[in-house]
C-alpha cells in the first residue's frame, strides 16, 4: 500500500518543527525534517552515511538514497523507504528559504 504524504512547509521559526515532532509520535508515521535541504547541500557520502545510521538505529530496511541532483528520484526514494518499512504516512517537513539565503540553501523551487 502506498503511504499517504503530508508536506509541512513554512518560514523559519513558524512551528514547522514542532508540528513534525507531534505527528512523528503517531503510530505508522515516518517523519523527516529537511530531507530535500539535506539532499541539496550534503555530499552523497554524507547523505548515504546519514541514512545508513538512521535506518540502522530505527531498525528499518536498508535503502540507499539516489545521488544528488534529481528531486523526483529522491522523492521516490522517500516514498519507497516509507512503503518498504510499513509506514502508513510519510511526513516531510521543509523550512522555506529564499532571498538572502546562501544559494545552496534556497529551496523555493520545491514549492512548484
């Protein structure tokens, strides 16, 4: 069964992290904070290590993230991670950065 998806997007200091933590406490919910931002700024080896450690500590099936550069493939990876591990809901929280933010941190294109 395909997990339902919920995206929480807001400006910094608007409560998006608290909302994500509240939802993460429910059964069957996989909640990830800033996964697309991590994907955009972290080198592949660091992202791979993060997911390896995360999946091991949470006792999840091991899936490797795609190499950075394609948000649609990364979104498919997140869905597959949730589905493979039996989650009913995938929550993705992103803080919206634009304007004067470091160019590597700008993520306004995620909203389109």
